[in-house]
């Protein structure tokens, strides 16, 4: 099975014309076969975020790429996104699942084995993101936990786990070898060929 690849957006890396650049990056990622795009612009107000998400949904139309919104279920539904990614301290997934149409995707961030087990037992989740696996420029003080911790989390749950934190293509292969179903990344896409 092909590992899942998730692009996580960060407009602060894109300069003053960030909206055009971000949508172009999402479009290029979809053409390159990226499976998921998590729009993670947490400090944008609702209207601006909804506009950005709508543009991203349009940019991936006709591809298999799915757009997820970081924690803002209201924006995800209003903008026609394909899912929502919940922070570790956000709403319970079963509560969200009761409010969304099929096949809406719901993911959650977890940071250790107990988190993964509790999330699995609660139900309603399609995938997990676990990290920070390696040192990361996005979270320089994130306390990288390494591949052994990733392997422990993937062994603790049947839910697909995406590894995040300091991902490169080589580290992504290592993460998959440790049991991850794929990777999620921000910085990796800054230099990945074919994705501006």
C-alpha cells in the first residue's frame, strides 16, 4: 500500500502574496499525488479562512487529494472541505462524527501511547498524526521523540498513524518502516521538486 502523504500549510513561509502562493502549492501538491492537505492557518478569522479553504477545495477538484481544516469544523463544513483535523485537546471525535456527512474525514493529533489508545477507544477517527518524531524547524523546541516512540504508537492502535516532525523523504521511509501509514509535513514541501 502506498504511504499517505499530507501537506500541512503555513502561510508565513510564503511572503506577502501568500494566498496565491498557498493555493498554487496546494494545486501542485494535488497534481504530484499528495493525498491530504491540512489547512492549518489557526490565526485566520473565520471568513478569511473559509475563503482560503474554498479556494483550496477548488484547486484539488478532479484529483484524489482531500482538503482538511485544522480544528475549525464550522469552516470545514461551510467551505466544502473533505474533513477536519482535531487538536489533541479539541472536541471528542464521536461528537464531531455525529454532525458531519459521510465520507467526511476526521483526524486527531496524539503525542503518546495513552493518547492513541484513548482516541482509538473513543471511536470516530479516521487517522492520527503523531509527533514530533524528528527535530523540526516548525517546532524547534518540540522535543523530538524518535522512531521507537512512533513504533509504540502504531502498535497501540489499528487506526492509521501519520508521522510528523522533521520529515524528509528518507525519514519518511524510516517512519513507514517503523509502522506509520504515511507522513505529514510542512518544511519538506518547501524544497520538494514540483511543489513550489
